[in-house]
C-alpha cells in the first residue's frame, strides 16, 4: 500500500460524493469501499488487504490520516511528527523513521486543529503550544510555527487500554516484589508519595498502578494539564483538567487554581499528575494541611535532584525564605520514588527514599531501596532494586494505620535480576 495509491483512491472518493456537504461516516465508508473494491477488481488482493485499504482511505478523511495505523498498533508507544514529511515512531524503546508522510502541511494542520478542538482547546500563531489528548486517552503535544521552525510539530504519547498494575510491573522487571509490597503499604497508610524521573521513565504508569492501593471508600481529586491518569478503582473520583486561555487571553484555569479549588471539595487525597512550576508550592501546602496519602510526579535526575527542583519551583511561586520552603518539603512529602530509563532502554525503579526531616538546614533523605547494577547480558543491564537495610523513621502514619511492625531492616530479599520493562 503506497501513499500514492491512497491519494489516488482518496481523490476518487472525492469525485464520487460531494464533500462540501455533511457526509455521514457510514456514507463515507460505503464510498471508500466501493472505490477500493473497484480498484481491486481483477487484482490479486487478499480480503485483509482490502479491509486495510478501506480503513486507510476512510481515515484519510475522518481519522488521523497516515497516523491511524500507528495509533491502532499496540506496539507503538510514541509518535513524533517534525513537519508533514518527517514521522518517527517508538517501539519497545527504539526510534525508527516511518516511511510515510502527510500529503501536505495543510493536511497536518487540519488534523491538529481537529484534535485540539475535540477537547475544547485552541492552537494558532498567537498560542502556538498546546497539550491535548485523543479519544483513547493518548497524550498529545502540539507546537506550531513560528515556534516550530520545520513546520507543525506533533507528539503523541500512547497509553495501554488496560493500565499496568503493580503485578505487571513486577513481572516486567521494573521493581522487585518486596519493594512493591512496601509501596502498597505506604499508600494504604496514607504516606505522601512523590514520583520523580525523566521523560518517558514511567511516572504516570507507576502513579496509575499505585492508585489501585487507595481504599475504594475514599474521595480522590486528580488534577492534570491533560488528563492521562486512568484510575478505575475509586468510585468517588473527581478528575479535573486545566483550561487554556481563549484567543482574547481570558478563561485560563491553571493547576494552581485547581489545587486551591480541590481543597474545598472535601478530598481524602489529591493527585497532581505533574508539577512543573509554581503549583509545587500549592501541592506542598495541600500535603501539609491534612490531605495525607496525596501523590504527584515531577521531572528530575534523582531523588535528591527532585528536592532541589521542588525548592526552585516553590520559590517561583512566592517570595518565601528558602528554609521555609525546605521545611514545607520536609514535612509535606514522606516518600520519593525515582524512576529512570537506563542505557538499555528499559525503565526501572532506581530509588525509594524517605524524607526524614531537616539536617544542617537541608532536606534529609534516607534511601530505603537503591538500584544495584551487577553486569550486562546481551545488551540488557543485570541488576535490581535492593533494600539498604534502613527502617522507616516517620512512623506516625504507619502506627495510625494499624499495619503492624515497621518494614525496613526486617524486610528480607536480595537483589533481583530483571530484564527490565520495555515500552509496549
């Protein structure tokens, strides 16, 4: 199936029906089938190839055009478009060039407008950057010219239809079973957990997995720039999403505003999908005002680096002394879990640290688990998350939960070798 063939069949469909009027999906599909079947007459084309060709022609009008097969492919985890002629895809952590392109920059631009309009957002030259999502929940980021120099840039981060649970992450080698048990106990005991990591390290995946440990009788408010979390075990769930400003510069609703609004909604827990700026201070204040068990994520290179980034983000929100910010972090966050994408393209949990308080004017971390590398086999890093032997020091929430003895030095289990978790 060549792009030239699809364009020729698409033009034949245009000539057969009036595209200026309102055409139903069923009528357009019928016209696509007729054109494809007529072209296949006398040719050795299998039924599955005919069906694929019909879908491709139909999606060139209604779907995501050349991207639709990639969106439908469960092995594809990320789609990157750098202008209408350059498409790259990620499968199992590896990037490759997709040999197909959009017929024109106008077609790519039209598709982008349809995507953002479906979630009531706008993108144009005056507002050239926007986050959106597809109907299946996939995350979409758009950057238009003049900011994007090579033409419209579109990045689609796909998510599995069925979110991975902790058992799946254990099976895929992202973390050992004993560390997963500790995380389950910490979430149940209402420890405030912050997940750090780089782009594509699995922060949202872990947040989804840990949310399953939240008791079903609690009220949870989620706050995101673009809804990605797939929490399906909490009946009393209030998902909130930010809103961009209109073309007149009005109507913007930020994460900061949503966090403040959520405090008046009587939540047991607040989950902020990702903090990137001044909203970090609002998140810390929520964690410090009785909303135990709250969770969030942020970009960082390590657990210690996440603390530094939180300091910087909180300082951008208010002219507070640094010691005050550090005290907010030390008292608000209980646990920092760090994820990393290693050189073998696997995603692993590399640190579980307890925030134990302040020491010499800085936030003090106590590592409970750390990743230990033990070699490499066939290009795959051998190693795993190992307990450091340290015990949880902040035991108030643990005792209040009635969960028995503290974990830590009593947790047994050596290093677990793992093949790592791949995209897809």
